[in-house]
């Protein structure tokens, strides 16, 4: 499991709404090329998200389970290339009238990736931590710039 968090100077409901709004991700995250929402009843979401990666655009299918305004859990039934499994959760907690967002991910690499599985796992975990840090920072900047 990997985890990253940040504190955003906004109320929990505002921060939760920004993360729950899949269509808004393109405006916040520059590597998101497209989001196609297949289903969203406010509690359950299914979507296809295309992101720019070093090897070219990558589209993943995600399912999210939203419990406003505390938590969004997700899994990818068709995980990104090189992964057997990818699941995660965002939690939103009040901290001195601000919001702490914690992003956690659990993943399993696809077999046959490399002979040194432990080293591959460490390298992928660090890369995912970087994505989480970047995305949390971009959400923080966007939310704090637009009160």
C-alpha cells in the first residue's frame, strides 16, 4: 500500500465535491485527456479516463463508490498496462477548518514484468507516489485559487 496526503484550505464538502466530479478532472489535471462518465448516481460511478503517459495515451476503466463527504473508494476492473490489480481510496477529514485528503493505493503487478519483482514493485510504488503527490497538489492549487 502507498499513501500520500495534503491539507487543502477549504471545507470538507467542497474538497469532496471536486474529487467526486469526474468531468472536472480535465480542468485540474493536465495529463487527463478525456473522461467519459458511463454511470453516476452520486454514490456509484463508472468511467473511462484517458491520461497522457510516457508511452502514449492510456485509457483505464474505473468504478468508484462514493460516501459523501468522507470517502471515495475505487477499483479498476481493467487496470493500467503492467498491473494485475489496482484499487484505492481517498478520504476527506476536517483538520482545523481545513481538509486533509489522503490518497491510498493498493496494486499488484502483472506477472512476467521482470525477474526482480521486489525492485520492480519499489520502482512502481515510487512512481505512483509521485502521481498521487502531483495530483493532490494540483487539486489543492485549484481549490485554493477558486474560493
